[in-house]
C-alpha cells in the first residue's frame, strides 16, 4: 500500500495534514521527527514525506532539527510552515525574524508556474501564521510564490522534488490548498489514490482480531457516535469476547440512557451492561466549579466504575474507548498545549486495572469516524446523531453541578434540539446544544420582578471539529426557541446565542 509520511515537528495541525492527505485517498502515517531516521524512511517504502509546522525558530539551537540526508533520498518532500523553513535551513538558506515579514491570517498569494502550483490561479488567498521568513533560498531552489509581506511564500527544487510552502495548505482558508496537496501527491509522488475508509475499517478489524485473540475486552460506552463506532468495530473483530458497559452518570441528555440501551440490546445485538451511577458522579462533583477538575473527576470515576464492573465479570484484559483525534490534541499531545482535558484522555488516572488500553479511532476526525460507521453498516440515524461530550452535561453547566441545574439544561437542550430538527436544520449544524451559564439576570413575568438564570444556545458548522464557525440560524427559529425555553423551563429568565467561532473559542463552553 502506498503511504505518505507526515514528519511531526510539534505543530497543532499534524493530524489535520494527515487527514487532508487521506481525503485524497492516500494513506498517511504520522511519526515524530525524533523517532525515525532517513534510512528508516527509505526502507519503509514511503512515496513522499511532509514536514509539519511547529512553534519554534529553526535558528534556535533548542528547536527540532533533522538530517539533511532526507533531501537526498530521492523521495519527494514537502515542508509546511516550520517544515518549509527547516528545509531551507538544512539546504543552506537564510532564515530571519522581522516584524515586517510576519503574517497571521489571510494573505494574498501570487504563484508562478511549476508542478506544485499546476492548475492553481496566479492570484489566490492563503492562510499564514509566522514571524520568521526565508530571506535567501538555498542553492538549487527557486521562489515559487510570494505574498505582500513574505518574499518566499513557496520554494522548490524540481530536480530533487523538494518543496516548501510558508502558508498552511491544510486549512480551508487557503483556497488552493487542496489542489496543491493533490499536485504533490499525484504529480510529484506518483500516488494512485487507492486508500479509502473501508480499507481502514477492514484493516482495523483484522488487526484487532489478531492482537486481541484470547483476551476479554471491556468497551466504555457512552452511546455517542465515537464509542458506538468503536464498539461495533471491536464486535466485528472479536465477537462475544467484547462486553460493553454503559454508565448512566446522571449527566446525560433527556431520554438518552433508555435510548442507548434499546439500540445496543435490540438493533445492534451487542452484549450490554447498564450501570446506574448518577449518585456516585454527582457526589464526586459536589462543590466543584473548575472545569478542568470536573473533567478529571469524571474521567477517574468512569475508569473506577469500569474497573468495578470488570472485577464482577472476572479479569478483563483490555479497556476500549472511543477517543478521537480532536480529544487527543485538545488534551495535549507531545509538545502541543493542553486546551482542555477529555475524560477519556487527559482525565485518565495514572493507574488503571487493565492490561492495556485500546483506542481504535484515536487518529480519526469526526467525519472519518462517521464514514467508518457507515462502512460498518451502523444505522444512519446513529452515525449522524448529535455529538455529545464524554463528561456530558457537566461541561454544559457552568459552576457547581446540582440536580436542579441539570434539570434546567436538560429541558432547555431538548427544546433547542427538537425545534432545530423540526425546522430541518439539524444537518446544517455540526453540533448544537444549550448551556446553563452561571449568570442570573433581572426580568419581568406577570408584572413581577424575576431574577432568573441565563441559558446560552450554541450551534457550530464544521467538518473536522478542529475549527468551527457559528451557524447562522434563522432569527425566527431562535425567537421560537427562546420563547419556549423561558416559558416552559422554570427558573430561566434569559436566552442568548453564542456567535463565537473556534478558534478563539472551543465548541463546548468548558
């Protein structure tokens, strides 16, 4: 199987680069720069190498560097952002830092002729994020593109098929990004494009059938899209050796627990144990307001509940979780910053009572998980159901968690979701929900003063959950939802709509 190596230098978007490659039906593997040598790259049979961005400056001795032998392997190489500067540095170019050349956000790109920019307009928009810039290109390279502030926005050595771009082709803000990656993969690396998500599913099933043979496996089931796909994937691999444990934390949406049980026992025919642990979770969260502490408490409680159930079943060798890549990157991976800990990543206790932890979807984005789910034959209604965070409503209630607050947000959320679905807009937004803020506001009902709680509505449009834009819902719909919530949910006096994109915000409020 043809494959591309994504050589990781610590940037936030290493997996997004790999995802864009996989979208072109070419398999991509991510390896940290310090865990593979040029000889190992050659021997592994990679048809191309992409160097990722990173937060460092190449002229800093403490920054990640790599052997210039990479450029002599005869394998096409593409450097992105820091990766571009690193190629220039390795090949003898000059890298400088200057405020006048720094760029952040959209910039006007002017590109010349060449294989890398084949089929791309001379003028287009690209996404920049850099302070350092290439002042002098290395011997054998030529400038392929520039922006008003960046004299070398792209460079290339056609003889060695080594190229670098200062901008980010992997983000949707770069208009020519998809075509540029296509040119690199197909025209320069000679890829055929024979990798699809069904090959991922088939390969994963075969892998876990082999690796988990003879082992008893417990799957941590939340009932959401990710854990559902993980459970079905493992069930295809090992059958009755898999037991799913569904924990009713008391933090679920309205009607969620009963629906999950019905689907898994009936429609999917997977062995399921339902555990009512609402009192345990609410007790552990009593008096806790800090969102990171909430997530870590929930992560620890999840594991302890699973361990308890596993002991009742006899020793279980493996714990399976539906972790996906946005969970991993937001919880901190390698040199990447921790944005928020996910209960199934950053919230795990240091010691767990299982021999190993398996996360079959760890390198996939949400839309890729859904593609795997459809390939596995999971009903479309399940595959495309609304994403729900592992910590549940605990991260949609600001401040301390109480039964009263949970009841309010549960009802408000149910109204919002019902109206969006009735309006036929449920597929327009990638995720939508209600948040109970920790703010009270003065109001008036029946000629009397009120001091009610404030509910925030959130709807975002995204294809990968690494970035997201707020969904432009019709004002008439928002007015109807607001009227229903303030009229039907006791204690709510005000409804607001969140119009913040990601970044700077995250999808969830906590």
